């Protein structure tokens, strides 16, 4: 009896040791082992979309084991802290999620942590199926650094059609038109524009800058060819200041969806928000085009201000073949068609089947294929984290004191300290 | 067991915590100081010597100046209100013998709630929406016909918005000051009051010349405890206003500049300045208590 006890104890200890040992990942063999994919997709449509894409991956690469290393926390704040710790410990995941553009390039490329993916783009012919105006926004010095999985549009003006009709207002094509109809709406006791906490005002600012400066002027802000201290920017900031006077007084206490709720309830006529608002409206049981409507933000018709979640290839990836297999799926038609209808976004590729998507997303797909693509500031495309954080501070000070001249000079200083303007 | 052995044993028992505190408190304070004197901006450490430039930059930074102003306003109102209300509650409970224990529990209870919960609840109560969406306290005032009390609460224009954040902070912490004062009052020997009365002192005089002076050490402890909470306040404000710059304080700036902006050098500089601020409050207190303890 006693020896049996000892044997079973030994067996248990052995099992424990086996469980503690690092999972074996044979090196050198192509496309086997574990692929650890790091993201902040842990809830709702995002997590379901990731699971759908994982199924496509497992079907195509049965020898690879997908390890979901998602870290919870909105917009990836926690995940990015965890990632930074792992990178400084020299333990990168096989691939990780980040906002396409400068948020990745300015942080991780600057620190020498991710590899260019030009070869992968050539092999898969992705340059032919993604908009040409997109590629420079996710590249630096001719190197493409990430595979965009999905596309969201930032410059969308959502409205309540019933409120517009009752007040004889139309959807404004320019900010001047908006200011005119805002006066009428205000006189009738309707909040013209619903806005939420501070990041939503940065979101509004970037659409006003785009609407006032146009695609080239706006793009020039981020490479130094448009003067932040110039009169065009002054005019845009003055428009922004005027627009802010038509915003709900409790904006700073509302989240973006609470602000969108004001439009749903008819308390407000318009709101400027990214197209994840579509998913919010649909989840409330609203019918597109009758209960809620949309249009490009004033002055941005024909322009698609995008943001995108994308995946990267780390320097010294644990399983580079596996990581490339994952990136191949993330950029493929099957992968993107599996992920996006569930997540509520459109494909970065222009050849996805529109029939898979809802009414708003179909219109977004049509625009994505034809519009000029520009990047979002708030969502990490055009400025790196350090620069964006300085702009956020300048904006916060402006919201507190309303001083346009001080705001503009702070923005110009932020640009020069970022290194983009000399 | 002789004294020598006892001493060795005692030393052995506290060694682990001395080592842990040495590394995790003083070691990291030293490391933060080093980072605050570097030019670390970005994902990877950069210990290039930058001298005091991060500190000088902060004192020219409009945002940091707002932070200092907000911290001062918050601290002054928070301390004053907590002490006065805490003392009043303690006197009342001391007088009302029959339900003292009940009320002591009632007023102390908010301390069991975290600042995050307090912040979220008071964010709803102090909702500044108007018109058809009026809610919270403003709705209550509206229903009671007290329209003149309806206000924007913590969204009031700077610099006074931060003063309204004091309301939930006092709601939470005045019970704690009450408990401190109550134990202080109840530890005053009854003979002192009685002999003062026999000498012809009235109630007010007993309070003013006997009780209040004897409560000075309690006030000092309360100022230290509440003061360091208030200098480091973070969770309450984040729960009430997110990252709204009008209610910004140094700890929020430290968080956003470090983790959103990857500006570790500036974040460390803010951390060191906060440490100095708290040290200004705590170190004189420690010196004072050491001296009085030696005297006694």
C-alpha cells in the first residue's frame, strides 16, 4: 500500500513538471508549433471575429497551434503595457495587434522591434487589392510594416432623420452650412451636435481639420508640408471653436455611445463619430436610413479618413514561419471576410463580397474602393503616441480656456518637438 | 534565551522586509530619480543625461501649472471641509449617547467604498445635463423648486470645477476624521472637564480652552493622513471625469504622459515632484513626533 502511494505521488509530480515545462516548439521546421497572437480583442464582436479568423487559420495550417494571448482593456491600454514589458524582456509574441500607421511605426519601428513586410505584400499581391492611397500611411521610408485586417471610417456624421425633418434641416455639406442649420436647431431646443468626453472632441477636431484643409492640406500637417501656424489652420481652428458652441453642455461627462444615444433619443440632431457607431445603432434595433442616417462629415465628401487594426512581424519572432502564416491569413480574402462582418468593420482589401455586410458597411465599402484615403489622428494613423499625447494636452487646455491663438501655437510646438516639422 | 540571541532573532525576522522595502521602495525611488534626469522618450530606455530639463520643462508647462493649482484648491477645501465636518459629527455623536454607535457606523461606512465607486456614483448625482435630460441632484433641486441650486458641478469653468470634486471626497473621508476626533474626545479625562466646570467655565469655554487644545495632535494626524491622500488623488477624479484636463492633477498627467505618450522621463519627473510634495507634509510631522516621543 505504502509503495503504491509513493508511485502515485511520483506520477503526480511528473505530471506537474510536464505541465510546468515550456511547451515544446521545434525550431527550423516550417509551419509547425505554436503561433501566439497578441491582441486586445476580448469582448463581443471583436473576440467572435478573432475566433472566426482563427478557424480559417486552423483550416489552412492544421500543423500550427493558435495561441490566443489577448489582454482585456478598452482600446488596448492594458495590452500595450503588457506588450511593452514583454518586448523589453526580449519575449515578443509571434504577432501582435496595433493601430496601423504611426502608432505602430512611431513606437515599435522607432525602437527596432518590427520587421518590414514588403516581400509578403509582393508574394500575396496585396498591393493590387488594397487602395493605393492606403499604403504610404502604413509605411515608413518605403517599408510596409503591418497587415491591416479591418478598416473603420472616422469622418462620418450620423443624424436623426426625424429630427432633421421636424426642424426643416438638411444634412450639411460644409461646416458653414452646419453652422447655419445649427442656429435653427438650437432655436428649436435641439442640441445641434452631440459630443462626449475629450477623445471624442479630438475626433471632431480631426474631421474639422480635414474638412477645412482638404486631403492634401490635412496630410501635409503630418509630414511638415502644411504649416501648423499658418492662416488655413487658424481658420480651421476658428471653425472648430464655433462648432463647439453647438455641442451639448455635459459633453465631458458622456462616453461616445452616450453621446450617440442623444441622437437616437432625438435630443440632438447630429454626432460625428467613427463607424463603430453603426454597430451601436443596429444593436439598439434601429433601422438604417429610417431611424438613423449617415453622411461624410462636412467638407469631407470623397475622402475616407480611416483607422485600422493590423498585425505585425516582430524582430526575433519566436516562430517566424508561423507568424508569417498568421499574417497571410490576416491579409487574405477568406480571413478578412470571416472577421469583418462579425466585428462590424469593412475589409482592408477592396475585393470582399459586399453581400456579407449590413447597409451602412456596404456604403462604406463602396467609398473605400473609390475615395481618397487619409489617416485618423485620434486612432493612431498619422501621429505617433508622443505627438498625439502633446496634441491631446493642447486640446485639453483649449477646451478649458478657449484661446485659439494659444492652441495653435501649442499645436505648432507639438509638431516641431515631434520632429515632423523643422 | 539571552538578550543577544533575542536581538539576533529580531533582526532575522525583520531582514526580509528591510530588503524588500529597500528594493521596492527606496531602490525604485532612486531609479525613478535617475529616469527623471534622463531623456527617455519612447518604448526603450534611454538614460542619456538630461539634467534638470524635465523639471524645468514641467514648470513652464501650462498643463502642469493647472495641475498644481487644482491640487492646491482640492487639498485646501478637502482638508478644511473634512476637519470641520468630522469635528462637528464627533461632538454631536459624543453628546447623543443613545444612538452614538449607530451614527458612528453610518458616517464611517462610506470609507468602506473605494474612490472609484464613489466617483462613479457622484458622477451620476452631479450630472450637469439640463432641459429634458436633467438628472441626479439637479433633478432633485428642480423638483423641490430649489432652482437656484442647480449648477454645473464639476464641469464648472476652471478653476472652481475641481472644488466640486471635494464633495464626494469629503462624503467619503469625513467619517474617518469623525472617528479620529471621537476617540480623541473620549480619551480626554472626565476630571478635566469637571474641574473646569467647577471653576465656572461654561460649555463653550470648556470646548474652546480644554477640549480643542487637547485635540491638536488628532488634527495634526488627520491633516497628514488626508493631506497625502489629497496630494496623490487619482482614482476619484478619473472615475468622475476621465482624462478631462480641466480637472487634471499631477498623478493623471503622470499616467497619460508615461503610458499614452511614452514620455517616461517626464512621467518620472512628475512622480518625483509628487514625492517631494508629500515629503514636505510628512517629514516635518515625523521630526515633530520623534522629538515629542523622546521628550516624553
